């Protein structure tokens, strides 16, 4: 059952202190720190403006897409190990349709985007009268306020014109790095704010540079003194006739003894490309993404060679910390028991790489006379294939095949 704490009418908020935090419990959160202050480059970096930078968009899209593509099966702990429960009622909610407005994939993409840009992601847990989870409703991070109450958290969610309070057991709180019990650290606020600001300023400078016909600045020399009105009119006429890429190659006719003197291209213009390349690398570093995975192919990678090694490094150092935190959050609030749990199936990342997936499955069932850790039917199940007779035996080159009842048969090889 939903444990609603309190509900306010639209526009009514709880008391706040001068720092913008809540008076009761912990008041200071990571989001209180100069969120709207401009970067040193003069650009205001928010979750909306940051996503207009191609490197940020690529990093968020990559991580969100990777996690959204992973199956989230439900397991049961047994004395023999974990058992995959295919017909568990939560499978549909977690993998297909968490709520009528979202598919599971789009919900995960949205939550991951919120985590990467604002530090935390949230989803309301809807239960029926028997306490069974029937729906997960993702909500915007900026519409959620977290307040500490003793050793628990209370969540206040703005939905339309109503603000509703929920107990922590009825909110999935997906934290990012640096969770302090209330909020996590936003990547674009803490690690990449200045780099994104510089990238935005560089992009604006580039746009103005190209809109000016990619021409360096120049000065118009007049033989006689001109009035302010004449100078303004001349500047406007020259801008109309010669400004923009459409007029870049049209001749400019000057009369009355006027002459043009080119002004050398500044060092900022000359090094603009190098500066923008560095910002791509710096932004990728803040998000924990190898630069070559967002298009910076000229940067050498220390993550290994080949798709398999790059994917392995990306999964280990970028995705795994997120997945571990979120699995624990789902397990403790949805199942409330150690018997059942969910775990992201990382084999989903190998889809599309037939060779890597075939090599993995061949080794899993005991290829090259090595010990198998997966039966043939388990491997076939991952490929959505029907089981075969004799396919439930686990191959061990020293002990023979071991079937589901632990009965040993002579080793015959593979």
C-alpha cells in the first residue's frame, strides 16, 4: 500500500532555511550548491543546456542506451544456486511495461538520464491492496524533494497541481555517485560544469565564425574623418552586403577612398578545433566514458583492442557501479526478502556481435575441453531456442557430464 505522508495544494511548500534546504532533519543537499551560477566561460549549464553539447548528449545516450538494453530477470536463491523464475509477475513490470505511458526500455533511459544530469532518479512504486507491485511511475528529479526523518527518508513529489508525500518504501531512489543519504552528485554540476561551459562558448564562437563567412576580422580605413552616424551606416551596409556564408565570395565594392585592412586571425580562432577536441575528452572523462565510444576515434584507448575488450572495460568501470547500486535498491524495496532478487543480464550487451557471443557460449558449455559452467539447454535458452534431449548436463572434462540430479556420466567431450 502507498504510504502517503501529506499532501499540499498547488503552490504550497514546506518551510525552508536560507540555504534552500529543509528545516527538519538534514537540510543541506548537493543540489544547493550554486546550481544556477554561470560557468567561468559565462554560460549557464543546466540539464537542458548541457544536452545541447554533442559530447554530453553522446555520453548520456550511450550509458542510458546500454543500461536500457539489459534484461532484468528475476531469480530465486536456492541451496544449489540461483534459479531463474521466468513466470514471475514482476518480470512484465521490470522488462516490458512498468506503466502504461512507458515501455521498460524508455523508462530506464529516462531514469538514467536523470541520474547522469541531476545525480538521482526516482520512480513511484504503486501497489495493490495485497501489497503486490503493479506499476512503476518515473518522475522528474526536479519534482522530487527528499527530507530526512530520523533514520528514514520522506519523499515529496510534485505531480501536476498536487504535491504528495511518500514513505521511502514507496519510492525507488536510484542514486548516482556520492550519495549522502539524501542526494547524489550531479556529473554536470560537479565534474563537467566548466568543461561544458567552455564547450558551449566554443560552439557559439564557432557558429558566429562560420556565420561570418569563416573570414577573419577586418577594418575599413577612411581617408577623412567620419561622423558617428556615417560610421554606423557604413557598418550596417557592409554587414548586409558581406556578412554570412551566402555572401562570403561576393565582391565588396568600396568608394570614396575607403580601403580594407585585414586583421590577423586570433590565436583563439586558430586553436578553436584543438580546444573543442580537448573539451570532448574532458567531458567523456567526467562521465566515465572512453572517448572513442563517443566518436573521438583519434584518441588512443588503454581499454584494450577489439569490441569484446572495449565492451568489457566499459562494463567494468562505467556501468557496473550504477547497476550494483540500482539492483540493491530494487531488491530491498520491491522484494523485501533475500529469497528473490533481480540482476541485470550483461550478456545483453553482446547482442549484435555474433562472434563474441558464439565464443562466450561455446566456452560456457565446455568448449576446447574446458570445464563448462552452463548446460547446452541453458545456452539455447539465452538464444530463445527450445531445449534438446540430453542438454541439461554440465560438462566437466575430469568428472564427466553432471546432470540436473548430480548423476555423473562418462566424459565424452564436446
